[in-house]
C-alpha cells in the first residue's frame, strides 16, 4: 500500500512520540501502593529490582501483607509469601529441611521457631539487628528476634460477670463457680506457647493438672482467640483466655454493641504473660541479604508504629511507645521467660493438650 509522504511523516512522528512515552514509563518502573501499606511507607517507591525474598508467614495475611507491600515499595525487593499456621509451616520447614524455599519464617509465637532451632534449621541474625531489641525479646543464640508482643488476658462479658467477681489468677478458674463458663483456645498457637511456658515455670505436673482440672470443670473449647472474644461479646460464654488485642479490635468495630472487655490477671500470674511474635532467617536461605533487610524493616519505627496503632500489639523496637489504649507491661511479662526453651517442649505440650480432651468440650 502506498502512503503519501505527508501521511508517512505524520505516522513516524506519532510512533516516535509513543516510543518516548513507553520508554519514559519503563525508566520509572515503580510500584504504586495504597491503603495501610501507603501509611507505613508514604514516600515514593524505589525502582523495582530483580531481588527477591521468600517468606513463610504464620502471621495472618491481612496483618502482614501491608508491611510486605510497604517493604517492596521502600526497597524494590519483591516478596514471595506462603501463608499458613505457624505450627504447620514449622513442620513443613522441618520436612523440607535444606530444600526449603523459605528465606524467612514469621511466627505468631516463639514455640514453632524454638522447634526449628532444636532441629538446627535456623541461621544467625546479625548482631546489629539483634541489638535493636532488648535481650528478653531475642534468642541468646542469635537465631530469632521478636518484632511485636501480645499479652494474655481474660476477656469477659460485662453483663454476665461483674468486675468484683473476676478472678486474679488462672488457678482460680478451676473453681466450681466457673464451671462451664471459661473458654480455652486449646489448639491455637499462642495458647500452645503459653502452656509450654506454664510448664517451664511451674513444672509439667502442675500445668497438666491445671489443664485437666479445667476440662473436668467443663471448660469450653474454641479454635482461636477471636472466636472466644466474639462469643464473649454475644454472651455465649462468660469469659475466656485470649490475646489482648482481639477485644480492642472488636470494640473499635462494634462499639458498645460488643459486650466484652479485657481483664488483666495479677502481674505475677502466668495468665498475664507477654508472648512475642518471632522472625528468623533459615540456615538454608538463598537470599540472606534481602532477608536481613526485611528483618530490619520489621523493626523500623514505621512498622512498629503500624503494629501498635493498627493491630494494637506491643512494639518491641525503635523506641516506639505502645498505643495509649494498651496497659503498661510489668517486669514479669517482659523479663522472666526463656523462649529458647520453648522448642524442646513443643511436641510434649501438644501431646498433653491432646490427651486432656479439651477439643471435645
């Protein structure tokens, strides 16, 4: 087909202009983020790179995904994520051993990380990163680091249980007056860790007797913390043992219609334990540098502020203060538990919980 010279010149100019536009766009290949991710990292995103890091996350997608999006925006490092329960992912990593695709493991509690440490599957985190948190919130061997904290509390329905009736210790929950009125998330990861610490502090015999007495006292089984908080809010159950932040989230969403609130047991009671979320780099990690960059980002002021202001957890680094809604922590909660000891007791704890029959309640 013959094209007139003037038309040909015009076509060339259009093609050149289009090429320039495409080239300009390609030279500024930057991720665009919004929502919570943009609040964590409000600045312009870095240019994308071919760097990547693979994460196995036992923390829920809706909580961690904004952090990972903000991390990619800030660094240009892409993230590949496998989501699941902390326990299941720890068992998977153990099965995969040195063949695991994971560079980093994020656990909702230290128990699964301790389990992997007992299998010699964890790498060593740099001393520079470890120094960003206090000694009680990191491994003495340098294999894991805490990045936020959740406090154990007793949530209760305010219409069914008055403040002056509330117990001061978990040991009181086996009394006849609480028969059939207390919920336990028996198979939840944070409860498993809490019970392992219970065994470590009081001995296996005392801890096992407490759990068996709770079952004998008709304690009610729920699969997780949130289901207990929701049940307490509805008046389906009088009270339950949970992590603190779930009830704050329900109150924020429903206001006075949610009829439950947290009760702090005595400062020296095992029921007031602070359980930390833990991150580790695997010994088999193929992207060690990128993994350490992600750990550093988790401990940055921006992310620590996100954890305390959006998810209402306790920050552990960067000098960030807890949200004003959170009660202050006590010495017992932050200084007396050797979380490195959790891994060795992980399997035994699971066996005791299963043998108690709490799942059949």
